[in-house]
């Protein structure tokens, strides 16, 4: 598979002379277009079950719709109980050494 093979593959079926490059390219693209696929039906088929996504709270495992579990926590886990200290959010460092982090992950994967 060399340069000659590639040249023959790209130039196969070309006319010996091209009078209008724009017209030639337009015609070639039109001729090589795949056929249009029929549009998918927009209405759901009656009798099929509707799938709904349910999530679980990451702390207590209570199921609920995704809108009711922001940040993966249910309302009871998001609001601290009266008389307890609120949990401080985890601080994310401003700058991370991504190369060092990825290097350490690769080292962990290599170890048996």
C-alpha cells in the first residue's frame, strides 16, 4: 500500500479534463451523497412503558427523582439536625498539579 495505490483510489472515475472545478465538485458530492433515511416517528408507541430515572441519596439511600436530590443528597441529609454543627464544605485547592496527579494514578495502576 503505497503512494500509487492511494493516488489511484482518490482519482478513480475522474474525467480526463475538468471545465468547471466548482461544478465538478458540486456534481461529485451530489452523486456520492448517501440516501436520506426515513424520519423516526415522533409519537411514542401506545402500550409501551415509560422509563423514569430514579436516584438514591448518597448518604441514606432514600430513592427520589433527580430534581429532588441536588448534589446527590435528600432534603433530610442536606439540612443539619437542630443542635448539631453544620458540616463544613470540602475545600478544593485553587490550582492542582494535574500532571503529578495523573502520574500517581498511573503508578497505582502499574503496581500488581
